[in-house]
């Protein structure tokens, strides 16, 4: 399954990138994130791997995040793997004429189990809705320092 989401964040691209790359900020815009830890590589560079732990509707989920491509400040690609699913994200960032940042987030989900294949078929909108929520929550945090959960 593939889809694209996008949002305009009313901060300059340079400031956007600093906020986006700071892993400590994730807890402020990813509501279900419980913890993260560096696994390998140099943080913020291609090949960097982190383990992300989430609790979503009382269900625990562990993701392995790997930066696969980087051409900052204009793009970064990241893969996420968990039991049964792989998600590849291509994020591009553009300056708007107003001096803001347009974030274009392209996702491709690839199920590796029958259960996740069925989830993608039966609930495709849920995946896109979650991506849109993360972008909107990032916007609130970046523009207004609105914290989604306590630090």
C-alpha cells in the first residue's frame, strides 16, 4: 500500500530540520511513543538505527528505524520494521514562498505476514490517518511548542 501526505509548517526550513532531527523531540509529537534507544551507526546519519517502543491502544509495538537516504535539508528516507510489516518513508522538505516548510511524506507499507496483509486490505485508511496525525502533531509542536505528551 502506498500513499502520500503533506503539510505546511509555519517555520523556516532550517529550523524545521533541527527540530525534526532531534530524537528527543519525538516524544512531544508522537503520542504513543514510550521510549527509544540508539542501536547502531552515528545518530542523524545514513545507516543510523534506533529501536522505538510504542503502546497503541494498550498494545506494545517495537519498531526498528533505519535512515536509508539523506540529502538535507531537502530529503530523508527512513525504513521502519516490525513483526509482520515494513514501512518505507520518503520525506521531502520544500521552502514555500512565505518562508515556511512544506513536508511531503510518501509511505509504502509492505506486509510480511497474512495478518498484516489483511489489516492493509481491511483498514487502509487507518494507516494514512495515523501518518496525518503525526504530521499535524509535529506542526503543533514545531510552531507552538504544544507538547502532545509530557516529557
